[in-house]
């Protein structure tokens, strides 16, 4: 099993880059970063809080690391034009010497779309946009010139220079919806979802069914999953975490419990476990200690 880190965008840039260096040195597989502009409230309401911008952070991460993969988790096509995403991605593949992964999603966060005047279309239209965007991005990353005539986007003989360093730069899609999973199976190389093992199992069923419907072997896709990991042996803390609103997306307990959960993910067919720092501690020191402990006590026993 591969393990990756995911710092919250509220962390200072110094902490984020320190984590990137540490994760690289500790042998973590990937460094992921959310593509948002403000804290999520689930509505149009705004909530104060620092939210650093992913496409400014990732070049800095690439510059201070040597081996770890990097990418957004995930960039919404409701916000970004596909040509812009493709060109950013190709250049970052050069900055990182071939370590870039482009994470994509259709978009969902209400308050940032409302505040910035970016349309958050109805689900069908949003996925229609995504389906055209991912095809355009795949072509721009793979071909010298791209022409695409869709209902939403029209691309005419568009150049793609420079090409990525990688022969086929991977596109990851984060989703659990049936139609989005079918699009992922057709056009992406990697699939990502949220959840503790029980929740993730349902998403795996959806994804495998989608692959079968479009004639793709699910095993041909790299798959990743993230949950809130809480390292503790305090039963009250565990109970509170598992019964709260994020309970289905939480793995809480001892190192042994974390290893058991990773084993369940492996049985479900996942290749990569992403560990957000959101629940690893209130201070940078606590979060770093947790990542070091996972690298020392969990990773060697799960490979």
C-alpha cells in the first residue's frame, strides 16, 4: 500500500513546505492539496479562514522535493477552463521532473462559486461540462494539436507545447457518482474517493460497476482513498469521532486499528491511502509527529 499526505490549505506556507520536505524524506508516495478559495460552509454563507491557492503552492512543493508525486485533490472544472488546466499541468510536470498528477472534479462548493460569481450549474449540466473538459485535457496532454467541437467547449487546432515529461501524465478523478465513475473509467487513469472502509466499499461497488458498463478492467486504474485518521487510544475521543457527522469518513484508534483499516482498504483493491492532516493535531508539531509515526509504525507493516 502506498501512503500520501494532504495538508489543509489553512496551514501556513512555511508549514506546508516543511511537510512536503519531510514527506519526501520519509518516503511518502504523494502530496495532495485541495483546490478551494475559502472554508466550506455547505451553503452560501462565508466563514473567515486562510485558504492558500493550490496552483501557487504546487510549484513551490515541486521545487523543494525530489521524489514525491504532487497534485490537486481536486481541481473543479466548474472553475477552471480545460485549456488552462492542461497547460498548468504540463508545465508543472516539467518543474517536478515528471511527478505531476492532475486531480479533477466537477465542482461542488457553494459559497466560493456564489462569492466569486462562478456559475454552479445543476448536476447534469455540471457533469456535461466535466465530460467535455476531461476529454479536452486528455487530448491537450497527449497530442501535438487538439480540435474539439462540443456543446460547451470548442477547441481549434490548439497547440500543446511543451508536452508533459511523462509519456502519459495521469489524470485522477475524485467521485462516487455513477455517471462520473463511468467518465472516469473512460478517460482517467486514477480514481479517488472518501470514506472509512465501510463507506469506501460502497463507492468501490459503484466504480467497479461503472467500469464493467464501459468495458474497462477496474484493476487497470490506480485507486486511492482518504479518511480522517485520528491516532488515539482514548475511547471517549474515538466514540466522539465515530458518532459525529464525519464518522463515516473517519478511522480512529490505535496504530493497530489504523493498520487494520489499511488492510481493509487493501482487500477492497485500493492502491493508495491518503492521510489528511485535518485531524492529526492542533499544532504543526503534533501533525508532523503523527506523520512520522505513521511512516515508522504503520507503513512498514502494510506493505
